[in-house]
């Protein structure tokens, strides 16, 4: 056994690991509950591993009595590997996901109660087959497809299916009763009925109980609640429980952990509410804010020193996140030196963005040091196209991107296929409903009976049950296909969208079925941009196939000299020397739902919906913050003024970042360099341009909660909170957190009488 001092000294000598004061305190606090709030880049994984090693080497805890739970399988494997590297002579510790732990409990319960079950999702192999996994005859997606079709009288698309699965995950992880399943954020037709039928089918639709991943959690929670014997077994199995990434943990997952530690109460929760970005999947960031209500004797420590990023990035990110109200009062800081100011870039058009990135990245020696981050996966498609043409290798973290299999892409290709042979009734049957010609299924059945060498349009015109208005439309369709013969791929797509009526049909269907029409338009516009560099329809189709192949193959570029493409969500936990955050416009980040909360519509929104909008907005802020804090040295934020020839607004988050250093400038120039620090970065030239306000408050002592003040930019408001560094003022439509030193130095506020 070692003393505490020996333990820390040995690890410093063996690994070069030297913990700061708070990290050491976290390692030494092992009895009772501990909430460890870890800012980005603060060394949380190192601290967790050192804590586990301390339990074993200094306190003499049996490794089998320690349970470490994390959010993802990748994180669990990473912790396991790091533990082996730090403590190669120690036996392994039980690192796992919460789902793995829950499944272990469920299996044991089913075994003792002789309940036959099957899992209906996940990859199937010989090992998982023995543990309840089954083949394709019964799987989650197939079951949901069937139920959706029976309720909505049409096949479900892949994107709607993914949204439906997310909805079911949400209501299960939130432990919502059926009467609360009508959540407004999901627009799928008959979603509640589908979810109820799905739950019924799993229990009654087969000769075994059917389980999905969400059931593992809810059933495990019920078992621990109702089966006291099994609860005792698991409570006595471990003496110490540690959970990582707990800001991503859902209510049902928290409930399982609570039950697990009821006896020994030795729990360490590592989290950062500022990085909670999965509430749409059921995560509960507010649980962390109420931690002392669940565990009244818990100790809360804050690891706030960032070891990852330069001072330029840390200072701006720290100020940016403070606009959120639902968070602990804390200040991320770093002792890293200044490196390079954050750069904001405004392009004149969206279509310039891929080439701009290519031009910048070609100057960088090591591609693996670079990440391009975006909100939505569709942003990666044009990146792939440009990077591939410039021979820049890339690794796509989300290589299961559904773009090339999207039904809109398949529809466009089928419209094109028909142009090669207008006699292809089989192809026409796949897309007839996408023509704006009101062609019925009965008419298609009649058409299929016609067996001659004429085009589908000529044969349609011979049908007895065809309406007069349909004949006129079908003749126009035939003429449009005549135009396609000699048209470029881009022109063909435009003919399909406009002359053949695809876009109008998709707009109507979007209203009916809850599709996001703007996303559909983005897909069509993206296809047009890819088509720009092709000369024939065959070449265009081959280009799509080539890009799909490159995307799937990009997974083999992991850990190689390749630029990383990732969504903001998937980038969490990673770090890169250089980060480009792209497509930073309102409607993407923050998302559209947060752009619709102002104006006349605000008057008819219920109070609960206003609260929901505020919570969504805070998550958008956290998501942007996560993206910013991935960067170590270079961070560039990119926006544009037009997208597909339509004017767009730069993200309000960019404006906020800009106002940190210049509250009088509401626009972002073509290129802006953000000074290193908030207070000292404003140069003398800028200060001389700011008119002096003789009535400005200069004495900090004047600032007290309850007084009314007038801000030069935001207008009149009331001080609702005041700390040594930060002032929070409630204005007419919103609240703002401002740095006191900046307000006093620049004379931004005065008393309002």
C-alpha cells in the first residue's frame, strides 16, 4: 500500500501525470457522494482513472468492487485502455455502458423467472444470438415500418423512421406516462398511437417478449424497484460507483444508479451541465442542478482549468456560455498562453464554403490536426465532393449518413432513369405519385396491363378513366421529358422540380406528414450543386455512387492523415489543433424552432411552451460551446449571406461572440479577429471611437439587485443578479449576463430614472 503522497509522486514519475489541487481533492474524496463538474479539457478522464487507481493502490479496494459507468461503448473502451496504461499491474475494473449494466440485470431477472425474450435491434452474431439477439424476421425498424403503414396508409421513409425511433427513446427515457406522450416537438402523424401499438406488439405479438435498447433501461429500473432480492444482490456487488458523462444521462438511467448506491452511498458523478446536448434523446441536465436535492450530503467540486485550448479560445467560450441561466456559476480558465485570435469569416454565398475550406486546409501540413464541424450531416456532402476533387483525404465520424439512400435522392434518380426509356412502367410506378398530375393507384394498375411499345405517357392518355385535366397535365409531362434529352444534369433536376411538379408535391406532403420541407429543399439544392461538375445523367449518377463509396470507405481513414468531418454532437470529447465550424446561420444553429419564439406568435404560445423554447435555446448555446471548445489553437467560425440564392441571416451566436469585444457593431465583416481577452483585447483605436457617456456608472458599488439601468445597446432593464464579475440584467424580451469590468470600463450602463 502507498500513502497518498507516494501515490501522486509515483504517477508523476512514471507517467508525467501531475494533478492540480481540485483534481487531487476529487481523487481523495471517496466516501459519500461527489459531483465533479468538469469543464472542457479539464482532464476529467485522467482524474477518474487516477481516482480508481487510488481506490485500489492506497485504499486497498478490490477492483471487482468498483463499477465505472459511462455514456457510450467507445468511452468505456477508452477508459479501460487508459486504466491499463496507467496501472498495467492492476487487475481490470468493470467499465461498461449503462445499457450493458441494465441488460445484465434484465437477463438475470428473466433467467430466474423463466421469461423467454428476444432483442430486436443490434448486430446479430453467434455470441449475441445466445444472449437473446435474433435475425431480421423480427427487428425494431421492421415492426415500426409495419405499424406506421397500417396507421398512415403509406410507407415510412428512413428519415421519418429515425425521428420516430428518437421519439420513442425520448418518452421511454423520460419515464413519461402514456397521457404525456403527445409531445409537440415530434410532428409525425399518429405518433402516440404508433408508440402504443409498438409497446403492445412487443409484449403480445410474438411467442417471446421482445426487447429494444430502451426496454433494457425501463425494465431494469422496474426490477430494481420491485425485486428486493435482486436489488440487494446488485447493491452488495459494488462498493464504489463512478459515472462519467452524466450530463448525457436520462431520468431512467439516473434512477437505476440511485437504487444501485442506496446502501453504500459511495458515488462519484462526473459531468458538465454546460456540455449537455442530448435532451432530445431524454438526457436530464437539470438533474445535475438538483443534485443536492437527491443527495443532500453530496460534495460538489469544480474542475475549471482548461488544459486543451489557448487563452484566446477559453476566454471567449467562457463568456459565451454564461448567457445560459440553467447552470452552475463557474468560470473556466486556462494557464495556456495566447496563441491566435478566433477568426470569424463571412462568405458571400454558401456555395463558396467548400472551396474556401479546401484552400485553407491545403496550407496545413498535417490533415489529421484539422476538424470541420457542422450541425447537420447534409453539410458534409458538398465537403466530400470538393475534398475528393482536391485529393484531400477525410474521415467522416458519422459514416452512416443516409443522404445517398434518402428517398428524395432515389426519386430524382428514378425520374432520370425514366428519361432513358419512357416505356419503363416499372420505373414510372415508383414515382407516379411524385408527379403533380393527381395520377391514382387504380390508373397505374390499368397502365400496367397495357403491353405495347409506347411511352408511359402515351399509354396513360389512352386510359378510359382519365380526367380531362389530367390529359392536359400528362401532355406537358411528355413535353418536359423531350426537353430532358439534351439538357445538362442541373437543368434536368430543375425540370423535375418545377415542370414535372416534384417540388410542389413534396411541399404538400411535408404539410400532411410532418416532413421538414426545408431539409428536402436542401437535399435537392445539394444534388444540383453536385451536378454542376457533371455533363451527363450517367456521369451524375456515377458521381453520387462514387461519393457514397468514398463516404463508407472514409471509416478506414480513422487515425490516419485525414481531415475529420463531424457533427457538433459527435465531436464531444474530442480535440483538434484546428477547428472550422461551418454553416453558422440562423435556422441551423440556433435551429428554426428557436427563431420563431418572438413576434406576434408569442402571444398565443402557452407558458409551458415558452419554457420549452428557453430550454431548447440553452441547449443550442451549449451545442455551439461544445464546438468551440474542441479547438486547441486555431478556431474559425464561418457564415455566409446567401444560400442557394436566398438571403440568410448569420447565426445570432456569431453576433454574440462579436459583441463580446465590440458591443456597438452588429455586423460581422468579411474577416474579424477576436482579441485575446474580453477586457484587455479592445485596442486603443477602438476605444477612441466610443463616445464618452458622462452619466455612465463607474463605481461597482452602485450595482445592486433591483435597481434599473440603461444599457447602450440593449436598452432599459432591471438588475436581477450580481456577482463579483458578472451582472445579469432583465430587459424587455430577454435577460443578459454582462461582465462588470467591461461595462464600467467602456461606460455601457447608466442609472435609469
